[in-house]
């Protein structure tokens, strides 16, 4: 029996067409792809949503409370209970550094302990978006940051939620944001929360 593991692999891309360059987070392209070992097969079209990826932070304080945000997400037409998170859009910045920056920007917090929980792909059939999930502990108030919230972020609210209450909300489906579900379940499965 094979070891359960994803494997990096690249199929031949015959040509690429940019369908929408938004000038903002994402670009939509169409690739014509050919299966390896089938040179006579007609290439087939696959759409790819280019995305820089994101860092997501499960910030847990000494009272086992999680710092959460409530943010409107237009594509889903709902306000989600979320964790601090942000794009990997700063040149040369690694995922943990992005997580540290986002925790300051969105929560006004710093953490002395960082644990990488997982790296996941939310919808690899169409998007290259990757989430780097972190648990942050040893929280303290951060120095004032110059971050200015705009658009949906300007309408965010924040709150502390007991980890056990958040876990219950994940398990019974009241909280449906993928990175929240994954982070909470991973932290519990690893005995970290």
C-alpha cells in the first residue's frame, strides 16, 4: 500500500490565455493542457485562478479564547466568523512573517509562540490559492500599527470566543469558513487547544 501523500507534478501547458487580469488579488487564466504520455491526445482547457496565497492565524490567549473577526464576503453573500488572515503579497515575506504582520494589522496583537498547523489548498481544481495555518500563543498588545482598513475590512468587528464554543460551532456547522474549521480541528487533533 502506498504512503498517503500528495506529489508535485506538472503537465505540459500547450498555451495560456489571460482571461481577466483584475489588477487586484486574482488573475483568471485558461491553460490548454496535455496529459503526459499521450502526445496524440487533443489538449484540453483548464481554468486557473491565480492567487498569492494567505496566512491564517488561530490566536489563542491564556484563557483559551480565540481572537475572531466578523467580515462580510460578497461572493458568498454572508458575514463569516473568521480568524485574522492576510495575503502573501509582500515581496520576500515568508508565510510566518505574513502571519505575524496580519496579526498586528487585524488584531493589534503580537505572539511569542508560533506553531505551523498545516498548509492547505481550498479548491485545487480551479485555484492555486494556498493557506498557511498557524496557531499563535503568548499574545500581547502590539505597538500601534499604521494599517488603515478599507472596504470590507473597514466594516469588520472583532471579538474573543472561547475555544470550546468555537469548536462546538464548527462541529455543528454554525461556523463554515474553511480556514477556521481546519485550524480549530487541527489544533484540537494535535492537542494544542
